C-alpha cells in the first residue's frame, strides 16, 4: 500500500481514552435530574462537543448555554487528558516508523484543542505531527469530511495515498465517502460495530502490534491480507 501522508484520529485511535467519553452526556443530564434515554450514547457518538451540547439543549431542554456545557465537560475531562490517558500499545512505535520513512502526519480530533495538545504533549506524541485540527475549529463534526480535507491541505499529499486512521464507524464512513483510504483500529467503545468497520475499511487491525510491518512492506505483500 502506497503511503504519502497520514491523518490520525486521536481518541480511541492514538490514545486509549474513549472510556472517559462514554458517559459524559449522561452524567451531565443526571446532575440536572434529567433521565437520559437509552440511545444517548449513540446519538452523541458522531458529534463534536459543541454539537453534543446543542443536542442536549434541543432534545432534553437543558437550561444551559452551549458554552456552559462545554465548560463543564472540559473541566471534567481536563484531569484525564493532562494526567492519565496513555497511547494505545504500539501507537508510538508506528508513528516513529512512519516518520522515519518521511511520511508527514496530522491529527484530526473532535476533542478540544487545549485538551488534545495537553495529552499529545505529555505522551510525547505531538512532535510526530505537522498539524493538529479540531472539529470545533473547523466548524463541523466528523459527519462531514471538512476536518480530513483541512488536514490534507496541511500535509500537501495526494488524497488517494493519504491514509486516515480511525476507530469509529461514522468517521470511517465519512472518510471513505470523501475518497480517503482508511485504516481501522479496534477500540472497545465500537465493539458492536466491528463487522461493519472491518468490511468498510481498507485495512483493519485489532491492535498496532503488526500494523507497522504490514503498512511499510511492499505493495504486493500488503494486498495479500486486508485484516491484520
């Protein structure tokens, strides 16, 4: 597989951090004595933080502004990103191998910039990336390809050889529809969607242990197996 550039999602892809997002919306609602519906997690999954705040206001009548909800969530998440979350096993090694090959890389994340930069800096991942792009700054969630296209502009590489690394089905669908090849990495938060993710992605990995070797071998070898 030819690779000239790489765009990495952060949560659930580079960082083992999706668990801290799983109950954010429900926790806010319960703190306001509002009972969340069973579908809340799936409804919030494809949304940026600002979009999620707008959803809680529109669907649950939360009596807070978008800015207030964002501030509450960011306050709860701050400690986790600054002190706790770690890279997924093997992620750093993959980035090192890609950098050694001269492949430029960007991050495209739905997480707020200050939290993303805090986590990427503390874990030592930030120097690998030419740019970090957030959904809030782009103005659209990953139900739109805008953030991937912004990262592509930064890289200056061809779309057909710029890999998007993702763990979430909705983001993989968006990147594929936009014409990017996608490498899917397993995350427990999307366990129920793994069959669809595997079918849609160009390469699928349960972990990073053998992904680096697979991606950086000759094209014929890489084509011999879709799943790693």
